[in-house]
C-alpha cells in the first residue's frame, strides 16, 4: 500500500513538473466580449500561430499596435474571413483593431514567442532545446 502511494505521488509530481515546464503556447488571445462585437469571431488556430477573424459582415481594415506604439499589421481584408499570421509579430502585447460595418472592434493578442521543442540525443543521453 505504501509503495503504491509513493508511486502515485511521484507520478502526480512528475505531471505537475511537466505541465509547468512544458511547451508554452505561441500566443494567447483576450477576446472582446462586448455585445456589439459579437458579429466578429476572434479565434486562434490549433497551433496558436494564426489569428482567424470571421464576420457576419465584411471585415474592413485590420491593424495591430505593439507595445512600442507601432503598427505591425495594417491591411485591408475586404472579406468575411481573414487570417493573420502571428509569426511575423514581435514578442509582447498587440492591440488589434478591426473595422466592420462602421464599428471598431478592439482586442488583445499576446505573442509569447517561439515554442520550444525538446529533442533527446540518445548517444549522450542529454536533451537539447531547439526553437523554430
């Protein structure tokens, strides 16, 4: 009984350590939850390196302002769906502004940087960290 308790305790501890030191997501999204912004869907794809904007009406301009108050994205979408690649953005907070049918919808994307991939080297039994 004591051995199984120790085993499960070790497994639980290892799971917590793996979660803490595991790969972080490339970006995080703080959606605009305002009732007037419900016409625009703001999502990240599964790898979290692309922002997907979908609207019931045509999306006009899309631009982002970084922490240095510079525009890194400034484009005209002209469609109901638009994908923004986040790998071209600098690391940090980006305030996005999307114009749609006379409204300006504002939300935040935080780019955390490149996600690390752990590669094990079998001959020396060491781990190296690669970034994409």
